[in-house]
C-alpha cells in the first residue's frame, strides 16, 4: 500500500521543462469560437466515439 502513495507523491512533485514553460507564462483557460471545420470524420470504438480532423 505505501508504494502507490509514494509514487503519487513523487509524480505531483516532479517537474519537466514543458511544465516550467507553461507555468512561467501564466496559463489560463479561455473560451474560443470555432470559425470553420474543413474536414472531419467520426472515429468509433467499443467504448468511445469522437471526431478527428482529416489530414491533407
């Protein structure tokens, strides 16, 4: 039982260069509008369904 707790604690304290860059630029979530979707297709699996943009 202690091993999962130790791993959780270490993952919360670990930092990466990408995380440091995001935190340095004051991250925030904002609402945006989608102007146009050119092409997409529906991907389906057993327990999931989502739209994915089509690459050109």
